[in-house]
């Protein structure tokens, strides 16, 4: 059974993922219509703080930022960093 902290963390990831997916969608629309784009740094930061599942879903469903190699390298680095920080948060540093 998931405790209260786990539920809160899950809800946080879900909310940030929705925001991140929306940011990718708005950036895709801006790219198509020639309007001002969302900086890649912003998209990466949203993923880093927990929105990477939404970013990953947006990359697959919207086909946005899914073929730019330099962005994808940074994206996967932020995913790894987020996962590492999550492990530290959940397990602490006693196991290091």
C-alpha cells in the first residue's frame, strides 16, 4: 500500500507532467504558426522537476522534440538526474 508521502509525490509528478505536456503542445503550436517559442531550457527544467513523463508522452504523441539529438541528450540526462534525486529522496543516503 502506498503511504501519504507516496501519494503526494505521485500527485506532484502527475501535475507537473500535465503542465509539461501542455508546454510541449504550446511550443509545437507556436512552431507551426511562427509565434514565439518556449525556450528549450524551460522544457528541460519542467522535465527535471518531475514532468519528464509528460514530456516523454508529448514527444511520442505530438512528435515534438523527438528527433533533435542535442535536445534528447539533455532530456535523458535530466531524466537520469531526476531519477537519482528521487532515489535519494525516497531511500536517503544510508545505502550509499
